[in-house]
C-alpha cells in the first residue's frame, strides 16, 4: 500500500483515457482548490493514464482506470471516483491536505 504525507505532496495528476476533456476540466478545478489552500508547492496536471509522470505523488482517476494508473505510477497513491460530477477523490484529497493527514487509497473503489 502506497502512503503519502500531505506535506510531501508535490505533483497531483488527474488521469483519463486519452488525456483530454474530462481530465483537463478536473485538473483545472483541482488546481483552483489547491491554490485556495495556499499550497503553491503542489502542481496539478492532467495526463493520459499510460503517461503518468514517474514523480507523481497522487493520481486521481475514474475507478475503471485504477489498475492501469497503479501500473503506470506504482509509487503514487491512486484515488478513484465513480462520477465525474461528484468527484469524491478530489474532495478526499483536499480534506487530507487541509488536515495534514496521510493519504492512501485504502478505502477502495470510489473512495
């Protein structure tokens, strides 16, 4: 199980099938929320699931892409969601960053 400390998070990747569309929108929404936390040290990008950068700390992806994300970024915590419009993974990440908690993917699909 991969675990990251909130203070150590530097790169968050919003991953999707082809790297456009929903991941770009999701990444832009998450960028604003991270900026509002005052965490200018965190970079948020979007990427195709098979091209996640090696130095990624957190991956946010639809649950159908979770296994591919884990294979592409084995050192990253993979947080998944079921519904793009109600993205529980982004909400969970923001809560953990705000509280300074450990971040892990223990809660399972749609966590």
